[in-house]
């Protein structure tokens, strides 16, 4: 009896050792397709009268308050808000202690129509000359309906400045969107890199398009009034709607969401760059011309030469449409931008490229396909230490639902993929290391599901 137990124990030991050895053989090459399936709320937009879209009380109270970086180096913010009863002043009062506003800045006001919808009065105010790593309080609006918020400026530009970014894409305004937003707000993220497709207002028609933009502005205010969201555009911002007589691309987006494009010598708010703490962040537009000799192509070529990895070692690129993604949804839509820019991304050793568009999560290995030139060369992506990691975070939770079908088998370039909702965080620790997580919305809880340490591509 004792002898039999001994044989069994030895057998199981061999089995476990064999399993460990076999598992480690494939590590680093075979990717993972997560089989996780969670129960989700239906992909429907939150009703208009929900608390999630509450209108602030008082005559002409500022609403839809949001901030973004206002300059190249993080010493300025652009504060934006909407008033609905009358224009009111485009003035921001601010200071470093609560309820004591020593300074003020004056901005400008704009509005627009979309079909028969008339927007509120949209204010944008640049607040500059700020100190790094300082908490500022600010006040907008008049009298009893004035509102107060605060934000923290980033540390100065330094290769070892630590900073935590949240990455959110394709957010929309469903209960899943709310879950993503609330989980992000618990994450300790200090600024959001938003990878396009904001409100999904273009899923509506006529006056409801503008109304849904207003709702979304009130929806994200809970975070965007207190920390900068860096914007990039997606296809849902185009809003080419000839049926309603609306044919000017990005009309709603451009009126409502400002970017500091002039500070990086860009000629267009849809593509620009900022430096923040230890990162150089380049924002591209997947839906503006980018082939050789176009303004976006020329600007990117210049911006890459302005970059100084000695000062900002982390090079991050945002674009809506992913270049490497193995979901059946939107498969290869990023191929034209890959053809235009991939060789630069490898040459300049981009650390990470974040995208949205596909409503599922995916992370690639460092791979490139820059040797193929139609007539010769290897047509397949190959491991490349100088190449970026491509991450798709189009899983914010909008009303179109999840993209649940991945290509089978999982391509060699794909490291991890899962079709559920969530957001990412990138905690830059110093010039060499960053901790990265993708956080799944797990039935109301946040769960770090894909966790990786990134080593800087320059240092
Ligand atoms: Fe999209």
C-alpha cells in the first residue's frame, strides 16, 4: 500500500515537471486568447434623464467642464465649458489655495448649429504660466451658479519624472461606459490618453446628435474637469451626414474639444504632440490625409526630429485605427497608415502605440513588417526589438457592443487578446521602467487582467 502511494507520488511529480517544461517552451511566442466571458449590461445608451447626465443647478451654470494640456511642456491647461442660458464671461479665476483666486484668464466663446440643433455657448480658456507639480483651484461662472474645480500640474520635463496615464477608447455613454469611467477614476491615473470615438452621438439623427454630445460632456466631467484628457479623433467624430445637410467633417468635435496643436507647430487640431513629465506623446488622425507630402505626414516627420529622448525617454503614439490587431472587426483598416509610418516608428524606436476602434482588448509583441515592398521581401511581420508594442483599447463600452470574434489561429504577433470592456493604465516609474495594466470591468469590479513591465526603448 505504502509502495503504491510512492509510485503515484513520483508519477505526479514527473507529470508536473513535464507540464512546467512544456509550458515554458512556448512562452514569448504563442499568444493568449482569453476565454473569459462575463455577463454584461446590454449595450444601450443611458436614458437622457439619468443622474449620470445631471445638469448643474443655477442660472447659466457652467456644464460639460473639461481640461486638456494647453502647451508643449505641461505648464498650461485649456479649460472648456458650456453655458446654455446666455453667453456669460469666458473667464477663469484660479489660484493655488482653495477659494482664493489670485489670478484670472480670459478665453473665447464659440457656438454652432447641427441640423436644427443650436449648441450652447462653448468657452475655451487657456490658463498658462503655471508652476509644475502644483495643485490649482479654479472657478468658472457667475454668482450662485459659479462652479469650482481643481487640477494638478505634472512634474517638470525630466527623464525620470514618474507619471501615470490612463488609456481609454471608444467610450460612448452606456452603463458599460459608466463602469469603465468609474473604474478608471479609482486607478490613480493622473491624465487620460483618449484614443478616439468619444460620444457616439452620430448613432443618432437630426437634433439628437447635438443633444447626445451635450450629455457626453456632462458624463465625462466627473473626471475631465479635474485632470487633462488628451484627445484624438475617431471615425465617430467625422459626422458626415448629408441627409441632414451636415457635411463638414469633425464639426461637433472641433467646436467642443480643444487641443494645443499650435504649441507643437501643427497646422491642424487633429494631429499634435505634447511633452509631459518623462513622455513625448504624439497624436495622429487616422481620418485625415497622411500619405507622403500631406500636412500630417510633413508635420510628423518634423516632430520626430524635435524629439529628445534624453529629456523625454518614453515615446507614445496615439491613433484611433490600430495597425496590428487580429480581431475580425475592422481587420487591416490600419494597413494604409502602417505603410505610411511603420518604418519611422521602428527607426525612432516608439515605445507603445495605443489605438481604439476595435471593441476588444489586444496587445502585440514587438514586431515589424518593414522589409516587404510589394515586389520583394518578407511579407509577414517578424520579431523586431526596435519596433513598438501595439495596444488596442477600443473597449470603453459604447452602444455598438463588443467585437467578440478574433482571427483563428491567433497570429504570432498577438500576445494577449480578450473581448470584454475595460481601460488601461501606464505607470511610468523612471527612464527605464513602466508598469502597464489592462483593467477589465469585471461585473462591477475592476480587475488587472493583462499586466506587463515595459522596458524603455531608448535607455
Ligand atoms: Fe472607431
